[in-house]
C-alpha cells in the first residue's frame, strides 16, 4: 500500500464534502422533522423483520454441525 493513500478516510480534500453533507442532513432533519415522526411507526415495523433476517444467526441454527441425538445422553 502506498503511504500517501494509507489514511484516505480523513483526508483534507474530503473533509469539506463531508462537512457539507452534515449541514445538508441537519437542514433536512430540521425542516422535515414532522415527516420523520410520521414515518417512525412504519420504520419500527419495518425494522422487526430486518432485524430477524440479519440477526437470526445468533440462535444456534448452524448447518455445518451434525444434529446430536439427545435421547442417548439422557439416563433414565
């Protein structure tokens, strides 16, 4: 990797553009706050299936491990 491209994330030419994006986002939020609040219930309802879709991997449903037979390990 070239040394001049190592820290491109916080480079000087990119800083004013990011600053303008931040100002534009602030104005959009300020002037359209009522529309954001109107859409908030729908965004929460939309977040539920998206969270289930992207976070379902944490429930232990792995396809690479063979199923274990729990009846053999139980003593009666």
